[in-house]
C-alpha cells in the first residue's frame, strides 16, 4: 500500500523562485469526498490517475497510476468537477529535502503553497526563511477543496 506523509505551508516571500523552473499541472477530481479522493492530472505530456484515502494527521493512503495524456484530457475536460486546478509546480531542494512549491492560477490565483514529503510524521525539518504558516491540517488548502471553495472567493 502506498502512503503519503506530507506537510504543507504557505509561502511568504518569493526567495524560493530564484533560479527555479516550473512545470504546468492541470488536475481535476472525479471524487472529492474527504474519505476518498480520485484525481486526474496532466503533467506535460503524461496523464495520471491518483486515489487517496482520508487524511489522518499528515498521512494518508495514496495510489497513483500513469494513464494516457489523451484519456486524462478527456476526463479533465468532460467528467471532472469544475473548476479545474491549474498550477505551476516548482521543485526546490532545501537541506536534503525537496519542497514542491505550487503557484496557482485561474480560480485560485494568488495562492502559493509549499509541500514537503517526509519519511515519518515526526521527522524534523529545517524550514527555509520563505516558508510561512503551516496549513497541513487546514482543509481549505486541500486541492480537492479548492475546486469547491476557490481561493479567489475567500
């Protein structure tokens, strides 16, 4: 069984962006129920189907499968809940870890968050100066909730 242990933070400055290049993501949800999230995503010319269980602390079950970009596009445009999540993801190495910084567009423009995947829930991490408040436990910042309550409407 796949397991994701992840902490999420708001980004308070643009220092992280220096020298970083990002990748455009489009994603949508076939199911956004908190007990089971089923996500479709395109990253460049690849498609992915991801199933996630309910979050307990900063952990949850996660299963991800590559699918054709064509199938993913059809699902995103015709089946997924709207609005879609549109973002650019930057991978920023810090102290042996990689922070994934998501800069959102569309209905969630203005939101920038950093996520870091961990090996254990109690793993100690040194936060860079550009990282702000932790929002790991705040469901408003779950991508699956940003389709129902977009950041631009808060």
